[in-house]
């Protein structure tokens, strides 16, 4: 089973949004009018083992496009666009790589780069760098860390979220000043832990392994959004993609950090939906 939520205009252009880590189908800007106003039919998903989506033992990043392919068939879409934020970027790229005949454009926002076979692991923020090194040395410990975080979140969700954001840049911490965004982030984290720590631990482990394809082989037009004050993923990761991805349009946003997917949500969606002559119509009536 694949957990998802549909937002926006049911006759709009289909965009599939892939969440970060920790994330779930609830991760998106809470203003539902944005997608409606832009004539976008937005779908957000739970990846396997997270939220409502069934666990897939032994899965790889390249297994995700099969789920997306089947979902698009079930909804009746021939073509669609994808948006990946942070740790959702590898899945957006994998989908474009495997389904280049269906994906017409992708957006990457504050993307996580490959961490295997290069030196980019040291460009992560200190906590993420430590976790990555632990995960390489003893992958089973990632589940221990996820279990600990889940207990801590369950004990006091607000305190946990505020401690997490305290490590980010001031522009990112300011996101919590918006009650609607803060509540979305709390709901999203709770849903990410719904099935326990296993799904999140699997996600973390997959990022430390080869993705199974070279991002430079993606042939789909790409829009790349980078916050100049992103302290979670250093500018080196943005440069990695700028240097390697063909047909990439980079947008460097001053005054923004890792949360620019939320603070620039409408602008990002508008750019991703641009040049769609006519929103594709589903071939049949979808059923959720």
C-alpha cells in the first residue's frame, strides 16, 4: 500500500512531491490554496515503512520509481512532474532517471547529494555527519538512534522540534514562528514515526549507499533551488548538482536556508508548473 494525499485543483497539472527525512505525506506547506490557485494537482507520499506505506524489505532508492509508475497509471496520468526536497531529492532524480518518458521536469530544493564514493559526507551539518559516520561503521545503530529520537519526540513533541531547529540557521528557525507551519512539522514528524523507527533507519542507510545510477545521466530538465544560508547541507552539495546535472537551472536564494521549500513554496511550485501548455487530463476517474 502507498500512502498519499491529494491537494489542489483536481483538473490541474499533476506534480508529485517527495518528502525529506524525517518526512511523510503530511510534509508540505499548509496553505492549501496555493496549489488550487496555480492549477496544480499536487500529490504527497509516504515512502515504504513510513506513515501509511507498506514496508518493502531490502528496498533500494531505484525501487521507488516503480511505485510512482504504478501510481501514475492508477491515476491515469501519462506525464507528470516531480519535486524533491532535501532527502527527497535522490528519489526525484531516480524517478526522472527511470521514467524519463513520463517525467517532464523535476525540481530539487536544498537537495541531498550522493554520499558514497566521494568526500561530500564531511559537508553535512555536524549531527548529520556524525550519524552518517556511525551508519557507515555500524548500520544497525541507525535504528537505535531513530528509536531514541522517536521516544524523545513522543515525550515532548514541541521541545523536540525546537531543539532540532535550534541547530539550524536563524532564517530556518524563524519558520517555527508561523503556527501553521509549526503544526505541520509536528504532524509530519509524528506520522514519520507511525510505524516505528524502521522506516527512517532504512532511509538513512540508503543515503549512505550508492544510489544505483549517476545523477548526471538524468535527461529531464531540472530546476535547482539553493538557500545561501543552508547550514544543514553545505554549498558544496549544491555545486555538485550544478556541475553535473544537464539542463539544470540553478536558483540561489539569498537570506534563505534549508527551509526555503516552505518559505518559497508558491514560487517553487509556480516555476515547476511553468510552460505547461495545457494541464494533462487523467484518462479515467481516479479512486483514492
